[in-house]
């Protein structure tokens, strides 16, 4: 029986693996057997001829991949969008395919130069003709999809490929008759998987395993109830049989060496058009502008990478390279995304990097009212640590209380309109919140190259230091501490109990006593162990002088807690003479405010520990206001909490023996955060020594 289905094929006379443009071709150059390739191709040709009409295009020397006619173009009705190959090796096929389409009466559409699209290899019609699935990520550019929609007048659903073994959509995705879909979910990003699941009902989805996928089971030709492919596992055959398909296996191993199989070797050239359906593409684009030391600072790479990583694609429209060492560059980048949702996530990241709209495209920020206390409208813009401005009635308004993970609330006050970052629970009915990503920009000062190189603090910004650099960093931190103290600035310390266990208490006490610390943040534990040590000389029962456990020592910290509770507070215990040294003692004596935030595991707790976490966060925020530097000493919990509340521009030094904690905190991507992987006791002792050096009288060396 022959259906009216028509395929185009190209005999493998000149087929070979001549170059490497996909992972399958690696190591296979000239490794395919010509003889076997011909046999395998003929067998496929024979099988298909029993079920459909097969046309042939004349093969040509020098274009070995021309056998893969799926990549000739994309046909719908009388129209064809000709492929624009990504690789120059295959671009030579374009004129041959174009001639064939023209000779056979098709209207040929050609994409703009440099906009790759690889035909039916990357675009597959739903078998009911309801829409077109189009792939991007490796060979075809997302920006080609709107052209397909326009020229073929069909809805396009863009799917992003993420595994380079499945570089064409037809290597991992095969719509079948009756609305079934054979596909390998692992080849797509999660957004695309969600899109597939939204369009194809669960009982119609035939998701396959990797073992079948790498045998090109999805690279199948479906004619009514038969599915022709290279090879399928028994399980897959059974599954397909249950839903009415018969698998015909025909080995195509020689073509697998070039990264193709049954479907790649064919092109359906009589796809019926459904007249009642029309284009409706979701691809959104927007042009953003970036300025600064785009190349030196790697900003442009970061921007372009993040567009791709978040599922979009880009085109650099203009790039004005600054010519002198000092001059900045400017770029205009067209960003495309398969949906508004994806566009929003890309743009919000780009905003963090300082990207802006072109002046002519500037729009006001979108506002939505708060209708329930403590709850933001869906789709609210999540604030970052960077200084932000929002556009309201044509004017850019600076956002106050900049912090991470808040919403931007707009309120009308006597002084006019105010924009401020607020944590969700503080939002109130009557306020308006910025939603979407329009009309928002961050002000990143484009540090001049010179400044980046000489600024004392910034040389450490390369991120996490190795042990060898600890001393160097200590010198820099000491210098900063001294500078801040002398200019009446503010240093906030967050400290974990490890500071006490590692013998850092005496050093931290000194920093406080000598005026280098203006506020202390921590949990119940740092205070408990500090007080235990000042009262009994142990920290969690370990004798700090001898380094051994003391008999019954595990009860020491409870005794310390009990004594403070008897006095009512740490300050009162200090006044009563019960606590005579240590970190907490120095805080009380020197009027350095502290906040202790409670947690579920706290013993006691001390009367000073704030067990209402919302209040504790407020206390932290209050003490952090106006800080010039935050010294984070071995506490992941409190340091990350503090990091979230602190705007960009505050220097942060994070000391922890665990590199993961340090990386997490120095991830702020800014010049001002430094990570030191080392023992915190050691760090503090070096720091104190270094401060001593800075204070000792100057003596010129006389020789
Ligand atoms: N070697 C060819 C390439 O990498 C194989 C093409 C396979 N075709 C396909 N529709 N998947 O371009």
C-alpha cells in the first residue's frame, strides 16, 4: 500500500565523514564504509517506497552530508524555508537544495544572512498540523523562528536543546500520528519540557530512555502506523505497539557516525496545510544597551552567556569599542526569548549587570497594588543588592533601603513619591509594587580601569584566596579596619561559636576594646561559649589552655547560661562582676551594641537572645545600617542572613574554614567581597598582630 506521503532523499554516492561538526563525527573521520552505507541507505529507501512516494535529489561531490535531506529546508504546502547552515562545510549544499525546490514549483523563502536555521532537522510539524515545534540552541537560532511563523503562517513552539549529542530537534523528538509524541526529555531544558507537557497529554507522550535515544530511536520516519528507525529496545517496541504503532528497524550505523539516521535521511515534501490555523509566535525580542569596560571586565561575556543560559538568544547590533585604555565601550544587544516569562528572567539578570533600554524605548515601570498585607502581587520584581532606579511618570526615582530579595514598593508621602525595598511581610495595602522588568535600571559605576587596579581593597577581589594569600589579605583588612576606625566609620562583625573554640576570643575582644568594631551580630552560641570561657576557661567543655576535655565539662555551658539568667541579662552579669573578660564583656564595657538571633537548637537561651526571628532580623538590619565593612567570622547562617540585608558598596570579608561558605558569600560578583579560607582563630591572631604593627611607632631602619 502506498499513501500519498512524499519524501525527498539523496543517494549516498559521495557520503563520508569528512569533518567534525557534531560529537558523533568525532573520531569517525573516514571511518564509515561506503559500501555498507549504500546498502543501508538502499534498504531504507526500499522500506519507505513500500509506504510512500520517494523523490530523489542528485548528489554532489564535496558535500558529503547532502544525504541528510532533512536539512534541506522546511516545507509546508507550497512554501519552503531554505536552510541556512551554521557550518560553512554544509553551506555549500544550499544552492543544490534551492535549485531542487525551485524546479519542483515551491516558493522559496531565504533567511537573512548569518541567521542559521537547519530546516526540518530543527523544525517538526505536529502530525495534525496544529503547530510547528522548532528547536534552537545548537544549529538554529531562536530569531529564525518568527520568520518561520510569518512565512508559513503557523504557530511556532520553540524548544531549547541543551545536550550537544542531540543537536538537531529531530535527533530527540518525533511527533507521531494521532497526536503521539516520541521524545527524549533529557535533551531539553526544563522550560521546554514544560511546554511539551502543556501541549501533549501525558497518555500521548512516549518519553524514551537515554539508551534508546543514543540509538537514534527518535530519529524515526512515521507513515501512518509504521515507524521506521535504526534500532529500538524491546521495551520501546512493546510500548509503541500498545498504542498502535509497528516499529520497522533498519540499521543505519554508517550514518550514525555522522550524527544522523532514518529521519535525517528524508524530507517530507508534501506537508498539508490547515487553512484555519494561523501564525502566533511567542518569540519576544528587545534591544538593551550596555556601557562600561565591557571587554576588560568581562561584562559583555557575562551578559551574552546569561542570555543563552537562561534560554534566550542574542544578536549584537552595535558594538562601539573604546579605543583608549580609559575609554568605555558600548553595545546594543538584541535579546530574544521564547516567551515573556523567559524574557523577564533574562532581562532581570541583565539589569543587575547594568543593562538599560535604549532611550527611545524607555517606559515607565509597571505597578500593581498590594491587596493583602504582607503579600506582593505575582510577578513582582525581586530586588538585588545593586543601587536601583525605577521610572515613574517619566522620571527615574532612586530606590531606598536597597537590599536583596525584597519587592520595590512605591508610596506617596508628604515629601512626594518614595520608592523603597521592602521585605514581603512588610508590604501594606495601599502601596504599589513594581512588577515585570520594565522601567528598572541599576546604576553600576563603571570603575575606570585605573581605579580597578589600584583601589586597595580590590586586588583581593579575585575571590577565594588560597592559604598563601591569607597574610596578604590580613594586611589589607588591617589597613581597612584602621582607616575606618580613624574616620569614624562602622564595622559590623558576625561571629559564630567557632571563633571561641579556635581561641579567637581574646583577639576579637581586643578588636572591640580598641574601637575597631561598632556592632556584633551572632547567635546564642557565640555568647554562651564566650561567657563559659570567661567564667570557667572552657569552650563547650574543652579547656582552652590545654586543649583537652574537662571532666563534666559538657555541663559548663549550661551553668554559664544559668548564671546569666539569674542576673537577668549579659550586661547585668557584667556589672555584677560575674563576667570579667571576653567578647561579650568588651561589648558591654565599650557600649558596642550586639544582637543575638535565636534558633531551634539553642540551649537556654540567654535572656538577651531574641527568639522572635522577625524581631531578630529587624535588630540585625538596624545594626547594619550605615556599615562600611562587615567582617564575617565562621558563621554561615548569620553571614548569609547579613549578606541578604546589605546593599552593594559595603565591603565584606568572609572568613571560614569551609570553602563552600566563602564562595557563596564572595559570589556577590562585586569588587567589595573577599573570601578567606582559613582557621578563624588564626586569622584573628594575624589580624591583631598586623594592627599592632600599624600602631607601633615608626622606626626607619638604620644601617
Ligand atoms: N553530519 C550532519 C550534521 O552534523 C548530520 C545531520 C543530521 N541531520 C539531522 N536532521 N539531524 O549536520
